[in-house]
């Protein structure tokens, strides 16, 4: 199972419960997090969660699962250009 996950063969689920609890599967890396933003790399792209009082409840990169609580205002996938570094990485 973990080997399949690392090869990108695992599907991704994003489950939002009442804008207060979020569960994400397919997480390969947590890029950054604080109380207002959690950025993670997933099997389907870079995912940014914004809100307030955000707290990571569970993180297991072995199975690719992340759970967080707080007031969730937004869930956004970055496009492929931003995922590859965006304008500044192409510029330099």
C-alpha cells in the first residue's frame, strides 16, 4: 500500500465537514502551515487550505493522510504553472 502511494497510484479524497474539519488523503508532503494557511503537495497537485485557528490533528505521510480543524475559508488547488515554481522560477 505505501509503495503504491509513493508511485502516485493512490486516489485522493478531500472531505470537508461543516467548514470546521477537513480530511485529505493522497498527501505527499506538507510544504508549510500556520494558523491561517496549510499548504500541502498531494497526488493531484499543490493544495492550499486557508482559514483561521487551523490546527493539524493528524498527519501520516506513510499512508498520505492529513486531518485539520479550524474555521476553513478556502480550499484551492494550484495550477501546474504555480506548482512548477511559477513566474519567478521561469524568470531566473
